[in-house]
C-alpha cells in the first residue's frame, strides 16, 4: 500500500513539474507570438504613419537611412541577420543612423489605451538602385531606351561586378528574391547553370567581409515598380490619363490622345494651339507610308518625303527666222527644288514625281505675245539620297513676231516678264500627293525686269536678268504662298537652290535650317521613345520651333512627355529612379547611350563614353539635390533640371544642334522614372512582463523584457497620391510589403550570411 501511495505522490509531483514547464513554455510561446504580432502591428504603423509623415510632400527621400542624424550606431541594429539584405551602397548610411541608444517607441491599444509593447525601427532608402532582375550588362544591344535590359550593368561602370555575366545568372536562377542572394553570389567563386556549365563569378568579394574595403553589391536591389502617370507638383495627386503612341498608329485612339493632352489647352502657356494638326504630325511621323493622314496637306505635319522648298522662274530668249519673219522665242523655266532632310534609310529608294497642275499666266512687256504658252517638257522622277536637294524643271515656250511690218521692234530698252503660277505644285508618290503648295502667289513674285538681252538672229538662247525665286521659310509649312499667310510661309529671295534657306522669321538659333531627324526604325517599328516628340512642330505660327526636351522651354512643351507613352503596360519594372544619388546607377543608365546622328551629318554620332556618362550622372545628381531644384516629379521636369547648353558642356559636345544634344533625353527617357520609393525596413518589437510599469519605466527596463523579435521587410511606396482607397476617400500613397524575413537574434557574427 505504501508503495502504491509513493507511486501516486511521484506521479503527482511529476505532473506538477510537467504542468509548470508547459505553463512556462506556453507563456514564453505566447510572449513570442505577441512579439511577432507586435512586429506586424509596428510595420503597419510605420507604413501608415511614420514613413507617410516623414515623406509628406516628398517624391524622393532626402535621407539614405532614417532616423538620419549621423553619429548613431545603426550597425548594431541591423547585424542580426539584416546586413546581407542591405545593399552596401547605402549600408554606410544605415550604420550611421541614429538608433543608439535604441529609440523604443511605446505602442498602446488604440481601442482601450492599454500598453502593448515597444518597437524600434530603421528605414533604409533603396529607391535609386539598379534592379538586378532586369538590367542585363552588355548582353542586350543599347538602342533607344525601350527595354531596361539596355542599362549597362558592367564592370566598367559598377566596380562590384567581376564580369558581364549577370544575364547568365538571371537565366539560371530565373529571378533573385532578395539582396542576400546577390551577396551569396559574391561569396562563391562560381555558379553552375541548369546544364551544369560553370558561370564566371559575378561579384567581387569584399575584402575582410562586411568591414572590408572592396566592392560588394553596391548598386543593386532586386525589386522595382514604376506605375504609369504624372502628378501636379503642388499636390502630388496621380493622374493616369496617359495615351499610348507606340506600335502601329492605325491602332491609336485619337480621343485618348486628345483627353491626355486636353488639360494643356486650358493653361495660359498652352503649347498646342491646334491639337488636330499636332496629332496628324505625330501620326505621320510614326506611320511608315508616304501619304499623309491629312489629305489637304495644309498643316505642319510632314512625312519623310521630299518637300517643296524653293520655286524658281527663269527666262531665256532667242531670235529665229521663220520665212520672211523674225520670231522672238521665250522659254520659261519653272524649277521646283525639293529638300529631303532625312536619313536615306527611311526612303528605301522610293521615286517621287514633281507635278504642276496648271499653265503659268505670262505677260511679256513691251512685246505682246499672242501665242499661248505651251508645255515643252516635264521633269523626270526624282530619287533623293541622304539629306539632299533635288530640282525638277518644267519648260514652257511661246513666241511673237518682231521687227516686221506692224510688229514690235526688238530690242526695246527693257524687257519685263511677269509669271503668275495659277496651279498647284505637288510631290507625288505612285500618283498620290505627299506634299503640296497651293495657288495664290502674289502677282509680282516671279516678275523679272531687266535690260533686253542682245540677240543675234539664229543665235543661242540668252537669259533675261536674274531668276525670280521664292523660298519657303520652313518647308513643313509651305502650303499657302499668299502674302496674307500668317505667319508668312514664303519669302521672295534670290535663288538659293542647293543650300539651306535663310529664314527671315524668328526662331531658335539651334533649329533654323536643321529641320529634324527621324528614328531610323520608325518606319517599321513605330515610335521607340516618347522623346521622339522633340522632332515635331507644335504651332504653325512658329516655324522651325519644335517641342523642347531640354531647357530653356518657354512654352513648356516638354509637358507633352508626361501625357504620352510607347508602352502598353501600366506598370514597368527595371527602370532607374532619376532622382537617385547613386551616381554609378545613373552612369549605368547613360553609358553607351546612342547620340542620334541628325542632319547635317557633320553633327556627329556614336555612343556616350564612360567619362561622359559619369559626368552627366554627377550633373543630374547635382540638379536634383534638395538645395537645388529638388527631385523631379514628372518626365517634363527634365526641361527644368537640365539646361541644353549646360548638358552640352558636361558632355563636351556642341550645343548648337538641339536634336543632337536632346539625344540624352530621347534615348534614355524610356529607362527612368520617378514613381518608385523602395525601402528596407528593419523592425524590432518587445513585450514586457506584467509587473512592468510603462508610465514609470525602471532604469533596468531590459530586465522586464519577456520577448523580442526582429524582422526585415522590403517596402514599396508610390510617391504619388492615389484617389483610390479601401478605407478612406482621402488620397493616400499606395504601399505594400514586397518581401518579409524574420531575423535571428545573433550579434556575434557580423559576416554571417543568414538567408
């Protein structure tokens, strides 16, 4: 019996011990769960309040790590498995963040006001880094900035890279989910692709681990997100009314383009007084055919076709015998000069025909020519080359009897010829008009009065005076030759065939006479860059003046860049935030960028060299600093941040050709944006024992901590305000956690890679 009682006592004691252990374990587990839940609560609080307040009215953070007072010891805060999730390019700022002593913020239950726990956090700015999942090194050709794979992630630009093999790692691993994976690739000497083939080591190993001086994931992150749209700089409210102008223009929606641009029409500095004309110009630029969308050809739209640039009328006379009579023969030459200011690649050997629909009305004084003027010959078809001039001449002839009984005597003291062109001049392709000048010339435009030439009977033709000529101020604006055209489209000048016109109209000095280039691929691939709008006229009242991509931009035409896109996707990835302070990231963006070869050929061409790309990156960072103009909000801010003369000086190129200098915008704008705030958020949360008094915290507060948890999250935030909200009608910033990872509480191994 005593044995049985002893067994019961032992079982009771054992049960009590087990229950106590389970109770303690359960309480510890509950504390851990509470701490983890507090981390999630703290993360939501940081997103909804801390970051929102800190970033209010800011499109880009003015800090690299926050809290941002230097001199702290943020390194101790992030070493718990967090170091390998922070790109080294911003880790120094994180190490110096003021989180020592730890800033623990009290968190109370919003419902009953009861104390819940405390949290601490640090936010590291990753907004301006390269997305390792999309940049490709030199594996993808650099063209017009259509694909982020064109960004040059190469050792020449990014010192942490050992090779150009980033694209091989992308193809092997499909995508990187965290920065820690990139650190791992830097620790290992090589990797193996899916076929078992070795890949050259991607990254330089930082000598001495994280405390060394080498390069180690300096400029990379693994996520980016750039929604489409623009914002009013004053309230940062997003506007997604952006129209598509890529692909085949036959698929465009004119109403969509009109709606996207309509708010420009209401402003005092409206850059587009005639939307239809601008749309036609945009359409004709993108369309590969030669026939204009506007069959009347009476707007400033123009295709890549020969354009009527100058009209010249010259006169020759001779005396011939006809029986007993002498005939004074008059030959009138109507010469039409066409100008093809485009790369020959866009014409593909096409032949064009210059036509004249009428017969000139000609008066010769003081000799009356009663015989009608007859067409003797028409010009052959023309085929233009690269940036050249061609002439087409129509020859007319009539005669009058002179030096006989009842006929006028020749020569008089002076001879005058007045030629009135009463028909239309056209350039045709396969019978369809591609350029046209209507009738309506002033009556004396092609009038010549000079001393009558000395003629020998049966002798050669002799010219009367100098040719009469009229030159288009801008051949894109050439349809109305009348003196009432506003502004004047044609000017009576001395014949200047074969040379650029000398316009008497005011216009930007860097545009007059240059006309504009066209993308060599637009005829087959459509518009490749929204920056190509910089080739287009926008106002018939301003010949020679095109949309400006760089400052100064007095009409603010660059705002067109915000409203148009060549991409169908509403969200893009892999772009670079133009507001970044990471100069290497911007250098990679600009390096090898094509400098478009625009007429005349002497302008030059080629790719941007490394030193030029770096200088442009440094200039951009300088212009975007908060003590300067401030971060760019929209694409159009480029015309305010970058000055054409300054950019040309930075690159060491001539500034006199707008189209050449604007290559840096036109061929890079598809690779950058502003709507990408990306943060590494490191959070610690503590829960306390029941006997802890939060209102009177003891000096040894840490002794009352029953659980602490730390986590790391990658937070994406839209710097623009969205009008959509599931919880409030008040505009808010869209944000979400892209990556979340619990951190191990280990401060002893700063070089440990804990994925």
